[in-house]
């Protein structure tokens, strides 16, 4: 009977430790994949073009794409 209790405690501890590691890995991966630019930061010329837009040099803004209408830094 004592061996069953020890074995049950060991399995429960291992399961909880594994769950903690999985949760930490998921949180780290989620944070790593989020690369949204802050709303108060102006995009660069490269960011404007990479986001699918073009640079309007007359008004110094990004036309089209992800940063449409934002001033270029």
C-alpha cells in the first residue's frame, strides 16, 4: 500500500512539473511571435514597403498596406 502512495505521488508530481514546463514554453512562444509595432511609433521606409505599401515622398507617408496613412520616420 505504501508503494502505491509513493508511486501515485511521484506520478502526480511529474505531471504537474510537465504541465508547468508546457505552460512556460507556450507563454514564451506566444510572446516571441508577437511583433506588432507600437501605435505611437512611426514606421520606417523598409517597414512600409514590407507591410505591402509604398512611400509617398511628397507627403512623407505610407500609402497602402499595413501602415496606410502613417507618417514615415
